[in-house]
C-alpha cells in the first residue's frame, strides 16, 4: 500500500509549490483514491533547525508524507523525502495539529501541477 501511495504521489514532486501547496495536492489525490490520511499543520525540528509553519500528511502506522522538508533543511540524504516511516528518522520531530480542508478542484489541481519554466 505504501509503495502504491509513493508511486501515485511522486509524479507531483516537481510541482512548483511549497509545503502547503504540495500537501494540498497530495491530500486531494489521496481523497480521490479513498485513502485515509490526515493533513497536519505545525512544526518540524531536525537537530537545531526548526521549520514553522509546516504542512505534511500523517498516514497509519507512523508513515508520513512530506515532499518539501528538504526545501527547508537541505538535500542531505539523512533528511527524509516523500513517503516515509517517521520511526526511521529518530532525530526528526514533527509536532502539529490536524487540519481539515476540501480537496482541490480539478482546475486548481491542474494549475498547481503545471510544469514551471523560468526564463531570464
């Protein structure tokens, strides 16, 4: 099940969104697929670095969905990315509260997942 969720969501990793937008995208996809999940808002602490506010998704069995943690903490492989078991990263501390929101409309989902190219 986790591998299926990962395969379904990894394709959206390239969206030009931060943690709020990416969490909304993932939550929308999971809702449409009928997969139980809980969007969260709070903070993440890794070593001495704290990110607040931060959005992510909690799944059953200590799994978490967070595609934007490395955006703020760096590309270190010790920092998880995507769908992972929080227990595998004991130095990472998530604290937050559940939030509820409606799934994105098809139009908004389309816009948030359009390829982004920057021209100078």
